[in-house]
C-alpha cells in the first residue's frame, strides 16, 4: 500500500510538534514554530517516520551535558512539502530519505565520499552555516538545508511495509555498512562484530551483504541474538572481553577475525575489538568514541589497522537504496517497537532500559 | 659484472667476524663462533652486503636498553653456503635476499601476508623457537632458520651494480612499500610522506610506483630532498608540525592528503601525519612507535584511518624482486655511504650523526 501524501494538518497557527530534550531523561513533544524556507536551497519535509538512535541516549542519559532545552533526532524519512527556488533534484510530493547529516554533495570532500566533513554541511538540531537553528528529525516538519545535496528521493511512493527499511537508510544501516566498508570487508573473509545494538546488528547484515564467509556476532541478549541470526550471523558468542575474544580466535582459524566491526565506542569494546582481530586484521569503528584508547605499539607489532568514524550516509545511498526498494535488502528488522510520535518519551525509555533494540516513531 | 661466489676464507679456526653492540655507541666487529646448521630446515648464508637500519640506532643510542653484548643487524643479501637436508627452495651458490624476519611462509598468518606474525618465525639477533641464538645480519655468515620460507633466490648471480638495490629489498624498500600498501595508496591519489630517513624516501618511491599523482615529501635536509626528488616527489615541504601540515593542505586541494605515510614513529611525527590527512584519509605507519598517541575522537570526527606496523617483507618480495632485477625499480639510491664490514662503527656513527642517510657494508 503506497504511503499517501497527506495534506498538512499538522501546522496549526504556526506551530507544529517536535521532540525537545529539556534535561536528562526529560524528553517531551512540544509545540514549536513551524519551519519556514530560509534560503533558496532549503526544502521543508513532512516527516513520515523517525527513530531514536543509540547516540541520542548519550544526552538523554546526561552523559553528554544538556545545557538547555534542545531539539533532537537525526533519522527521518518523509515527503517534500516545499522547496526553495534553487532546489532541482526533489519536488513537493517526493518521498525522501534524509541522511543524518546534510551536505552539498558537490564539494571536494563530498566528491571523495566524506559528506560528514562537508564544510557547509552540518547536523540536525544544530545551527547551520548562517547561524540559523536546523530542526531535529523527531518532529512533524523539518527544514532541510542544502536539499539538493542532502535528500534522496525514492521517485515513486513506497509501500507502507518498506518504510522501516527506508528509515534505516537515514543512519543505522549505512553506519553498520560504514564499519564494514572502513574495515574493508571482502568476500570470503571472517568478521567479528562487537556490539549488539541496532548498529552492530546492521553491521552483521552489511558484512554478509559484502560476502563475508563467516560472521561472528557478539551478543548476550536473546532478542538481539535472534536478529543477528536473521541478518546472517554464522556464530553467536555471548562472552565479552578477553574471554569472548579468545572464543572468537578459536572459532576463526585459531588466529582471529580478518575484520572486526566495533559498534559501541567504549574503551572496553575497543579493547575487545583489538583482541578479536588476527594479526594484519582491520578494525572498522563507528561507535562514537567515549574514553577510547589505542595501544599503538601493540597495534604495530600485530600489524593492525583501524578506520571509521561518523558515517557519510549520503555517500552510500545511491548504492543501497535500489536494494531496499527491490526488497533485496531488509535492514528494518532492527525496529522492535513502533510508537506514534506523541509517545516519544516511551520510545526513549524503552531504548534506555534496553527493552527495545530500536524504536520507530510514526508521525 | 656478476658477483663471484667466493670460497669461504672467512671462517678461521671456527671463528668469523660479526658486529656486536657492547654498550650504547660501543659497537665492534668481533670474532664470534662460525654458525653451524642446527636443524634440517636451516641454511648458512655467506653475507655479500649488509646495512644499518634506523631502528638499529635505538639500541645504539641507548634509547632501547642494551643489557648485554648483543649481535645486531637484520638486513643482508648473500650466497647460500650450506643447506639442511629438508631445504628445497635454495641451494649452495644461490644468491639470496633475506627479509628482516624469518618465517615459514606456509602457516595461516604467512598465507595471509603477515609473515612478521608467523608463530615459528622470529628476528635476527634473537633466540629462535628452540632457544638457539640466531645470528645478526651484520657479519660474515648467518644461520638462517626456516630457509625455505625465508630466503628468496635471484636464481642467477646478479651484477654488482644491482647489489644495493637487492639489499634494499631486505627491509627498507618493502617497509616504505608497506606504509603505502597499508594506507592503500591508489593511482591518481595525493600522498604526503612524514620522515625523510631511508624509509620515508623509500615510501616516496613506493607511492609513485603505485601511481600516486602527487607526492609531497616533508624534508629539511638538502641531501634527502635530492633523493626524494629522484624518487619522484612532486613537492618538497621543509616545514614541520602544524605549519608543515598547513602547507600540505594548501598544496593538496585545500583539504590535505588522501594518504599519509608516517615513517618516523614519534608522537610529533604521528601528530603531523594526522594533520596532513584530509577527512576520510588513511595513514600508513611504519615508524617503530615510541610514545605515540592517537586522539580517537578527533580521528572519528574526521573519518581517519590508520594501518601499518612491522613490514612483512617476505610477502612483497615475489612482486618487487622481478622489478629490481629488470632495473625498473632502483631503491638503492638511499645508500650514500658504502664501507667495508670492518668499518661498521663508522657506518653507525655516520647514521647517528646524520651525515649518512643509510650506510651499506660490503663483506
């Protein structure tokens, strides 16, 4: 069933509803000003679905300081409502995927696939290059800067059942994919995935998609183990740390994994990743690093390499979108909780308390 | 003029001459026991030429502790004198290159190209798996463990003028090549090389050989700048640190280098390398790390990757040797001082005082 392009009933008297983080664990759906086009390269997108990211939990938990009430969310798909006069690649009515950073897609860094370093790009919920606030993605409407460079249209209206899979393209699946691409996963290789959050699970799927012969998912939780299996994991290891790494080495030719995908971002998870890699192995890391250390002399002796970072989602969409539209790639299984937008506080709580792997919000 | 296979006059009364480091800056050519075959996989090689490595200077300078008189040197070429009964790939009279680690070339790690992690391999001048001392490479004769896996024969006797180039294959050129391979240098790319020692200069040559469009060598010394130019460097930057990195960025599309080859191994040189890389760039590191730190959050934001380590020379010889034998690849230009073996102390002093880029010893 195609998604209907609804008329905009959500903007009432210049207000719409959007998620605002007021303080740690105090998240609300507030009435905020309806966004307006600010430049001729902007678009306004009516959000169809958004979701909560593991990285949203850092400020939610107060680990990243919350200085003031702040708009939040950076994963959404929706329908173009309005475009600036210079926007050529999307038009009102188009169903679009918004990568979790906006970018011009034309500068030297975008051309090299590093859209996250686009000098005029930026993040949802932060100020743009002109000092104007950009909306968070967990709301009814979003002003999209650099719409031509940022938004990717599906061209036709997707069926409802495709929405979760398309929503995954805004961040979580390309982030898992980025771990695999940064590590350089090759066909026939062995892969260990550290982290069983939605990104880690996506990394399992990404590694199998790239042809990995054996993927070991490291997970202690039955629900996540199940998704890992569905995504193609060949082995599950519940142990962590040195013990888990020892089991990975035993499973993989006695030497460890050709590629390790680090999808957490803590000192412990990085140590675990390093211990899982065989000499000459490569670690792809996409967990936002918190207190991460690397022992360079140890890496040197073992010829380890590490690459990754904040995923340049836009760079991967031209390749991934057709596979989602055709049904060949189904990353949306990571959503195990779907709520209406006004239940956003429940969506955060469920992820905070780990009763949900990843929460989707229908708008 | 082919190298003559001399008769062994060097072994007198069971002694030969070999380099021994007695204490910091106290290096001597001593009479030591002539090596004997210890297992049926050993070979004895009569050294034709050896050389001094930048890494030899760490113990020479006392930065790495010298606990007792120790054999030293790990780069040599020579002629096979004797082989154990199980040795099949080389025979007496063969001219051979010895990589700076020995390895079996058949185990799972060697098969994956990480010969430096071969579980039964090791380093010259250290104990072997059976607890027997292995000779250093700066001497008249060397017992070579795992001869089949370690030694690479040129099949015919090389001309004298090829010796320096062949000697470079034992360590210095494949190490520069490993920096480029670990970074993943591609045709048409931009490359910055940090370090103008023999390895850094070799990395310039390796990057050009791999098709880099623009290679920036960072060097303050006229003699080394000259070699860098001869090896194909397109630009030379004498400045170091932040200032040098800023100039690299200005030269390279305003964003920095696609690939940076770190050939020093200090905190300062690694910082310089990180600053020279463009977002999404890759750093290949082969400088033995001393007090090196990596700022992981900064790497994450900029999507930097780093890979490298102790170079698995044996892995590269099948590819590189034919190019040296044909004359297409001439890495030997790094030698600017050639001395007889009994002047080994002068060879070390010249490198220590930086009056020589790299010293070759004729045996």
